[in-house]
C-alpha cells in the first residue's frame, strides 16, 4: 500500500480526483457546445467557471505542497501531475472560447468527433487518477494511460482528415484560417491529456 | 541555508541571474519595438545580440554542470532552469524577428499590451531567480511564480481579445495570417515564462 | 561502467538505439519526399509504417519498465527518453502526412533544407544514444547534443527565411496558409529533437 504517513489534513489524491472531475465536466461542456452551437456563449461561460474552480484546486494543492512534511508521492511528481491536469482544463477553456468567438457557421462532424475523443481522454484520466492511490491498481492505470494515448492518436487522425477536407472543400481563406485554428486547438487538448498520462505513467514506473 | 559546498569557481545562481537579466533586456527591447516600430530592424538586431549572449551563459553553465562535483541544487533542476531561461530568450527573439520581417503597418494596442506582460513576466523571473539562493526567500519566490502565472493569464486573455477583434475587423486574409502569427508568438513567450516558473516552483517544493 | 545489473532479458539501451534508428529512417524518407514530391503518397505510407514500428518499440520498453527490477538509468529518465524519441517519429509522420495531403505544387528549397537538418538531427540522436551506455563516451555524447541544438537553430533560421520569402512572394492566401503550416511542422520536428537532446544531456549531467 502506497498511502502511508499522509497528514490527515490534506489528501493529494483527492485533489487529483477533483481536478480530473473538473476536466471531465469541461470536456463534456465542450462536446455540448459542438452539438448545440447556438448556445456557444453561455456554455463558454460555464467552461470558464469550471476553469476557475480547477485553478482554485491547483492553488490549494500547491500551497499545501509547500507546507506539508510528508507526501504520498515525490513532491515533484505531485507538482507535475497537478500542473498538467490544470493545463488540460486551460486548453479546453482556450479551445471553447476560440470556438465561441470565431463565429463559425456550425460545427463540423470532425470537430464533434474530436470533442468526443477529448471526453474519452478526460474520463480515462479520471479513472487513472482514481487508481493511483494503491499499487495493486497500477496495471489498470497503465491500461488507462494507453487509452489516453489512443484518444490522442484518434484526435490526431481526425485532425488530418479534417484539414485535408478543409483545404479541398473550402475556398474562403478566412474560413480556412478559422477552422484550422479550431481543429488544431482541439487536437492540442489531447496532447495535454497525453502529458498527464506520461506524468502518471512516470510515477508508476518509478514506484513499481 | 541552501548554498553549501559550492565550489568557489562557479556560481550557478549567478548564472541564473545573468540569464534572467538577459531575458529582461530582451523583453524591454521587444516592448520598445512595439512602441517604435519604425526602428524594428535595428531593435531586432539588438535582440539577436542578447540572444547570443544568453546562449553563451547557457553553454558555460552546461559545461560546468558536466564538470563540478557538488551542485547547490539537483543537477537535473539546474539543467531544467537554465534550458527554460534560454527558451524564454529564444522565443522573444523569434517573436521580435517575426514582427520585424512580416512588415505589418504598425503594432496594435493588443500587441503592445502583450509585450508589457512579457516584460512583467521577465522581471518577476529575475526576482524569483534572485530569491532562489536561500530557503528563507521561498515564500517570496512562490509569490513571484504566481505573478508569472498571472502575466501568462493576462497575455492569454489579450490573445483572445486580439483574435476576436482581428477576425471581426480585418478582411484581408494575409493581414489576418500575419497578425494571428504575431499574437500567438507573443503569447508563446509567456508560456515559456510559465515553464520557468514551474521549474523554479518545482525546486522550492522539493527543497521545503 | 554504467551498465551493471541489467537483467539479461531486456536491454533498454538497445531499445533506444532501435527507436533512434527508426527516427533516422523516417527522417530520410521525409527528405526523399521533399526531393521526389511526385511519390509523396507512397512515401507517406512508408513513414506511417516506420511510425508503427517505433510505437511497438516504445510499448515494449514501457511494458518492461513496469516489470524489471533494476534499470541501468533512473526509471523516469528511461521513460522520458523513450517518450521523446517516439515524439520525434510522430512529428516526422505528422509533417510528412501534411506535406502529402496539402497538395502543394512542389517543395521549395527551404523545405528541402529543413528536411536535411531533420536528417542531421536524427543522425546525431542515433550517435548520442549509442554513446549512452558507457560514461567514457559522455564527452562525445555532449558534443552530439550540441550538434542537435545546432540543427534546431539552423532549422529555425530556415523557417524565418522561408516565412519572410513566403509573405513577400506569394499572394494567394491559401497557398500562404499551406506553406506556413508545412514550414512550421518541419521546424516542430527539430524542437522535439532538441527535447531528446535535453533528456539525454540531463542524464549525463546527473551521472557525471
């Protein structure tokens, strides 16, 4: 069992789980935005609120990390995991805000499918983070990390199809610029999800 | 006191401070360029000279890191801090050179404000790096790191406003491409500043 | 001698060498594509096969890293090196697939020269990785890492010249968007190569 000597007052695993839950919420709102683009502005504001909530979790964790004596994982790993979880939510926020203010006509199937991969990646992050407390779960966590990589690969393929179609079918340069930006910012979210998976898997590798 | 057993001949903290000072100089020149765009070319050359000076500091530090026996922080942390400080100067250089050669008509208020955030972030990096020598300063260094994050957030908001305005007001696609590129390259500088803050805060978290 | 107590059944250095060899192969195919653009599609498929081969090497290494008891380098460093080698191949693949599907008329001299720097960087990565087994090679590995940085700098300069020329000579916005994307994705490969160099040099710094 990994979790020894953790001071009662603060539970870093709990903090990872909360941040991951915010990431799942943000991802689902992003998907909702692609499926209900008429409500893009209010949904963008909801995502902004989620981003602030995640910032608070991050700041609290950072503050405690400076103060507690004994930590359940190496301090630098807790630091890396928290920062990268926060990055995912930041990028979902950036992506949704772009999609809202760029005033596209309506989301493409590719963008909806990319948002679905983002939801899938965030759900797997939440699973992986939940498994992190006990070494007996590490084989499952490794599988979750692989699933996060697969979601990134899928988003990457979608980006390529989307761009190929964009340059073939759209002739208006401004529309091309907008969509290229949206697709790339969606794909960038999955890169950050992969960075979380790498940090989590790095911990497992160190611990096993 | 952290700074024990440092060989007399090389002071890594001094090296961090020198690199951070070059970053401040580069950032101020970038701001000067946005405010005096008529002199963009000579200012771009000045920034290039600063970048070379920072490269020399980096190479000297790397060389010493290979040779000295005892270091004041973990070797890999010194390595990460030096590389990331150098990255900030590299990105300021890249950003200024884009701004010079893209031949825009004149800088927008948004780009001037982004350059101001870059100056602010670099000044806070210089403060943080100066505080790194002694653990008694670590609370202040943590505050400096938070200020660097705030500068990044501010630049991110400016990027969003700037892009929203760009797509609403500018109709010429080439001008849109140029400005989007400039805004994004300015914002990328603040991402690298945040990476420095993360490396510095990671050290503090490990040491406290 | 570094290489003590490695279990007979798995050699991580061998695995680094295999991944680096795939990176060299991918880079040479990318250069071939820029020089024989008429064959872009079949060459893109060859690069995709190389990317899958590298994925297999990565997964095998990750799997072993979870299972073996004693490793020749710190587990987190093996993890970082493998991930970053895989990233280089991923980005070469992304870059080549963009170049193939964007249907440009023919590669420019700048893009050919950027591909040459990518080949040079990958060859130096292969050299560096080969030297990693024994501390006696570390001075040479450091030189290889510097050469990788130089290739990145050269690619960066080429990007700037290429973009300056692009905005001066090309008037069609869609063509500008396509070429900007290709040049930037080629330069991004060399950034990932630099990340490998940083990981390798970080190990050396820790070990010396």
